[in-house]
């Protein structure tokens, strides 16, 4: 794959981030302030940062714009607004479970019939308003509702991750499905809903991203006693190989999509920029496990052992190396 493909892919992402950052100044930040005034509440500082720097910036500019470029299109103003609003809804939805402690039926009502829910907390007011807007404006309401149901169902399933008896198979299913549901629903906010072939691609992308999220959230999950494939892993070499095979399958399915070859190659590069970060962290954990010569008990480790500092020059270089290496994986192992 030519260097020009990488340059073009990175340039497009950079341009989109600039556009979305300006959009956030013009729309997102004022809207967050408006919600706080309207409902006499406030977003937690950490939550607000996540919305402004990640859910409302990175996801929209990185994921949604990439979906559109794959089709030789660009995000419309309406699509950008819907995607940005869902970027608020994502962490607020977590608060309905974790802070408000709403029962499942209340959350189902907010999800499927928000206008009928009598909100009493700040988070529920915000979730009700945004979900009401989205249900009124998404082009494919039935498909969006199906995606919403999948997100809600797997969110309920994640409660099992505090059970010490949870199996590896259950952790895999929850991890991969949670990531997939989160990635797919952003596509279903757009004008062109993802068909079954695209959803297969998004399932693999999302599952890899969720595993990566657990890799970089290792300290937080250990602190909160949330079990993941990462903090229960007995063999990080095996986890890395499994990760690579899922990337390979993801690449294969992307390149099988019925779109322009150049667009597919660039989409593949952009999607693997996140997976490359995960590879850097996995190498760090492999090295630590080799030093320990046994399964790591993360609950007895120091915080520094659980953090992969991606700002270190050597890690930046490894990140770029893995962006190239993951993109160049052959379609099947050893040409089989």
C-alpha cells in the first residue's frame, strides 16, 4: 500500500477533526450550557470533558466521517448534529445506570418512548430530550430503535462483569457485543443506514475497539472491580495473536465491501490507527508477564504497571509501526 494512501487518510481525519472542533464551539458547548440551565443541573467535569474531547469530537470526526468517505460522501449538517447529540447521550446513558440507578423499565421508556417519561433527575431530563429529538429526526427510525435496543440490552449484560464467577466466554460475548453495538448505532444515526454486510464490518471494528478500551482502562476497571478480558488474562501472547486475527478478519471484510478500492484502503488505515495503539499496550503487558513468569494479579500491581503512556517517543514510534503492520496483514495466515 502506497505512502500516499496513509497521507490521504490522515489528512482527511485531521480536516474532519478541525471541522468538528469548530462545530463544537458553535453548537455543542452552548447546548451543554443550555441543558444545565434548563434542567438546573450540571455535567460532571470528567463527563463534560469526555463529551467535548471524545464522544462529541473524536467519534463524530473519526468514525462517522469515515463511514461517509467510504461511500464517497461527506457528513451533512443534519448528520453531524445527530451524531454529536448521540455523543452526549452515550455517557449520560451510563449515568442512568451508574448514578441515577434507574430501573430497567424506566430506561426502556426513555429509550423507546421518551416523551412519556416523567424525568426527575438531570441525566434523565437530558437523555429524554436528546432521544426525543433523535427519534423525530433519524431517517430510519425502526433501524435506529433496533440499534438502541441492542445498546440497552448489552448495557444490562455488563452488570455481570462484577461477578467473580463470570466465564471467559461470557466476557468475550459481552466485550465484543458491547463494542459492536456502540459503533453500529452511530452509523444508524446517519442518512444511509448500515446494511448486513456493513454491520458485519462494524461488529469487528467495534469489538476490537472495546477490547482496546479495556486495555487502556485497565487501572479503572481494576479499581472498580470490573472484570474484563484484559485483567483476567492469563496469556497476553495468546491475547495478542487473537487480536491480530480479528484485525485480519476485519481488514478482509472491509476490502470485500462494494465501494471504491481507494476509499476502502483509507478506511482500513483509519480504523487500524486505534488498533495499533492497543498493540503497543499489549506488548507492554507481554513484557511484564514475561518478567513475572506467571499470570499477573492486577489487583496486586501498581498503577504505573497498568498504564501505557502513548506520549512516550518509543511508544509513538511503535504506534506508527503497528499502523503500517496491521494494514499489511495478508488476507489469510501463511497464504492458506
